[in-house]
């Protein structure tokens, strides 16, 4: 006898229909769920970044940082030429110099390089601690410049007491410690300000950006004037520092640096535009 087709009962049909819908829903969710990588890939290329742009630093702040960059060139010229191949502002170079001394190269000193590194780190740590209690970025920059001017002035006095001969003995290590401590305070401050292209003591990333973002590399030369001015400021400072040291010894260039930094701090503090730093 032919078999009769028996229709499924209503409960069975309901279960089949429900399970089919669940499978369809899960498949749909699986297909449309995006991982962060997929979301990033699906984002339109021309989507506008809605995050608020960082405010441009004021003109008085840029001038101040440019002056400090010139000062770095002077300080490192005096340090390297007068203190026995030691840097007190540029710690990258100082680490390299320490490597030369450790390898036994003539004219380099492990003790002098370590004195500079240790004093720099101490200055940066002290500045970081004090900064926690000064809420105003403007006041902190003024305080840091005043400290730098004071320590550089003390280094000039130490040099004068040694008749400008700071290449050996107590005068050498005293001047190294004072200058490196001052530069540690300054670098800690500049790091917290985070003004693009104005580190005041190193130029590696500035030069990299100048080349990598140039028209030659397919870029649009962003902040090219600021980057160029930072490089020229360091160069001018190094030339001036070397010239002063070779003709006048260490005392006069250090005294001039102390005065310039203190005057710059005063002018910055008196400027109404400097208040934008706390805006």
C-alpha cells in the first residue's frame, strides 16, 4: 500500500520555525559584528577628525623656547670644549661620550660623564616633584627658568674662582654638576609643556620631521619654520658659545647665559600673552 504523507504537528512546526529564525539571527549578528580592526577598515578615508585641535603656542612662548635653545648651544659648547668632552644639556651625546670613556678612548672621563648624567637626573626628578605642587604651567616655566639662571650663575662664579680654568680639579666637577642639574630642571619642564618641535636641547626628531614631512618626501612641510628656527638657534648658540670660550674662557659665556635666562624669565612673566599657557 502507498505510504501516506503525514504532516508534522503544529508544535513541531513551531520548533523548526523558531530554531531557523535563531540560526538566521545568529548568522546575521556574526556577519555584521565588527572587530576593532574591521571598524577601522570600514571607516571612510575622508572622515573628519572631530577631536578638538591643540591650541597653537603663543608667540612669546615660542620666542622664549627659542632663546632657551640658543642657550643650550652655548652651554654644550662650553661644556664639551672646556669641561673635557662632556655634555651637560644633551644627554644623548653624553651617553655616547660615556661609551667612549668606558672603551678607553683618550680625552674622555667616566667620572665626568657620570657626574653630568647623575646631576641631570637629579635635577629632572626634583623638578618633577616640585611641579606636582605648582598648578600653573606659566608659573612653573618662570620658576624653572629662574632656577636655571641661578644654577648657571653659580657655575660662572665657580669658574671665576678657578680663574676660568675648569678642565680639571674641583672646578670641573662643580661646574658640570651645576650645569647638568639646571638642564635637568629645564628638560623636565619642557617635557611637561610638550610644545611640538621645541625640545630646546635635542634636534634629532626635529630634523627627522623636517625631512620626512617635506615636499620632497610627499608631505606638506608642517611647522617647517618652527623646526628650522630651532635648528638655527642651536647652531647660533654653539657658534657663540665656542667663540666666547676660545677667546674669554668659561666664566664670561656662563655669566652671559645666566643673565639672558633670568631676563627672559622676567620678560615672559611680565607678558600678558604668557597667560595663554594656563588657558
